[in-house]
C-alpha cells in the first residue's frame, strides 16, 4: 500500500512506529531521529535544486541587484550542515553539479569555480545595495507549510536578508496553494519570493534553463530578457559534441547567473529510508523515472 504524507513530523513518527516500511524524500531534519529506527537511511545522487525565485515584475525582489545581494549574503554551507546534516552540496547556479555531462566535466568545473557563493559576503552585499531606495519594504517569501527543512532553509535566507538590511517575512502555504503559485499568477499576488525545491527531469544543464531564464519560460515571473543569452542556449541545443555544447552552456550560464535570475542554494542528496522488512528500492533520483516500486521486495 502507498501512503502520502506531507508533514515532516508525521513522516518521522510513522517510520519510528513502523506504520510505514520505507519512504523517499525522508525529511533531512529527521535523519538524526531515525538513527534508532529498525532500518537504514540511504543517500544517493539527486537532481534536486533548492533555490529562491522572485515572484513579481515589481517590488524589491524584481531588482537584480537586490537578488544578487541576497544571494551573496546567504551562508549556503550552513544550509548543507544544519538543514541536510551534511547530505547536500552547495549549488551556486541554476543547474546543480549532478547534471554536468561527464564527457565535459572539466569545462563545467572550471566555469563553476569562477562563480561566487562558496562563502557569504556580507560587506559586498551591503555595498551593492548602498543608495537604493525602497528597501525598507518587507519582502514576503512563500514556503511549504509543515515542511521543517524548508522552514529551516528559509530562516537562514531570512537571516541573510536581515544581515544586509533587508526584511523577509515568511508565508507558509498548503501544498495545493504552493503548487498553484508556480502556474497561476493570482496565487503569486502578495508574494515577492518563493522557496523552491525543484528538480531536473534529466541530467542535462539545458533541461532547467527552458523553465526559468528564457523570456517565455514558465517560471520567469520577473520579465527577465536576454536575447544574446537565449541565442547561445539555442545554439547549445543544436550542438551534440559534448565539449562544444558545454562551452556554450557555461557561456550562457555566466550571463544568467550574473543576473541572478534565481538564487541557488544547495543540491541535496537523495534520501531513502527502508526498514529491515524491505529492500531493493533504488537509492537515487532515478526512482522518479523508473518503476522503482517494482524493485522492492522482502529481505528474506
């Protein structure tokens, strides 16, 4: 039987009581509590990208400098350590490292190393905001209600904003309302930012760009437009040599990352729990696209 649970505390209780035998997307904040559970938490590669997105064409968050300053101020390692108990990696751009093509890994790594974000730069962020008006207006950030990891990550972002003179108010939304935020404009009214836990459908850096950085992208809510960058991405889509393609991808990546189209945070590992009664579930993000449940069996 399948059971769908959204409250992180309920998932933890269900595991510990034996009500459920296994689950994907184990709440990262629950991992320490599961050390005494009759089973194992497994960690594998993931295409999940935790980010903050701007929700409007006006307001403080619509200003690229405000988004860049907030990105500069965020302590991403703190999110890795305190939200994911070390089971994540810092992500400094739209596409997480897990999506890089192994045949051109050196190109992606070299470009990624040039992107700031490994450590917070509070003074640099303050300097970027110096002289700007309207920054005393609080920004409202939506997040999933009842999701402890999202709340902790959002609180770190909120503190980073405070450190540079910005104010973020958190607005927890129920699952259906938060889902509608991504596709129905009226649900974004009154919001400035959205905490997102998105994912790529395939391990390809181009998979995510069409959703966020193109002028007609579903999730381009600020009206961002960069025709030169779009032309580079279009050329990359038509280039099948992995090295040439990577060179084009990172060229475009440099442009949209500098514009802080999204504020990237971390790339979590895939979390899977199975108790001692079951085995066989694939411990990677591949479970989203293969008949993973058909692989589950007993342990005897």
